[in-house]
């Protein structure tokens, strides 16, 4: 069956460290993968998109990798800050003809001062 | 630029009652999405519109859920009759274009529905 798996347990790290979140997928062949941030009581906010032919993408303190052989994406936040505390969702395209996004369950990140 | 607007923000109804949610996407965005997000899960697409036509409604429970997007702008999502398992946050999102490389989606704040 098709699955997108993110760590269900919260990730707790100290301010200044690098946070690494994992997104694994099964029985999908996505053309791209997106990462979103969601704060409590709010809708998700787009962060980064990475395509199947891209190994790595960066934006300020954020870095995303995409390994289509391992069927995995890693999301890194360097020099993490308490303001980075949120739930992070990965999403991949489920159908090229409709640009339909399939979301993972998300990983909650807590950055402590 | 104004974001995606949704109303109401919260709604509490009894099972078997009906409810409607409204969404106003970002001006000029051709594609509109309705998602259901159950607590502890990621958003699940219910229906996707391209202008005022339906692109994908494969996960919409059509015996009780309906949605329309009149004139290709605002959209409403209706549940009738509601069940306890419909308790969730209903998110509306919009994106600028459709087809080819996926454009980012802009989400509204959501409507939290509680069915008692």
C-alpha cells in the first residue's frame, strides 16, 4: 500500500543545534516533494519544493534533500531557534494529471532555549 | 496581498445536522482545494477545482459532502448530514496555476468543526 511516513514522536532539540526531520514514502514515484510548516490553529505554510532530479535545495537556514533511491527526503533547520517550533509536514504529488498533494502526518519540532 | 479567507473559524453541531463552510481564495488563483485534517494527521484532499470545474473529488464522501465554486472564485463546502467522524479542521487552499510543475499552495486558517 502507499504510505508517507514522518516521525510521529516530537523532536526536541536545543537552540542553535541542527534539526533533521525525515519523510519516507512507499509505492509512490513523485515528481516533486514539498515541505510545509504548520503552527497550532493555523493552516500550513509552504517552505520548499524539491524535484525528483534535484538532490538538494536550500533557503536561508533550511535545507532539503531528496533521495529517490532510498525514497526519502530529509529536512534540516540549521541554527535552530525557539521560533522554529512547529509541526512540519512533507507532501508529494500523488497524481501528475491533477497536481494532487498527499501529505504525511507531520513531525512536531520543539526547540528549547 | 490578502490571504485565503475562511469562515466560520469554529462550528459546533449535533450529528445529523448540516453545516456549510465558505472560502475566498487569493485573487487570481485558478485552483482551489478543500482539505480535511483530523487531529494528529496531515491534510487529506477532499476536492480540487480548476476555475469552476472539478479536477479531483475522488476522496469526497459524495453521499454527504458537496462543494461548489461558482464563477470560479469563492467556494462552499457542505456536509449534510454530519457524522461524529466528520469532526476535523477543514482547510481551504489556493494556487496560482495548474499543470506542469506544482505551484505552492496557500492555505487559509481553517474551520474547526466539532460534531457532538
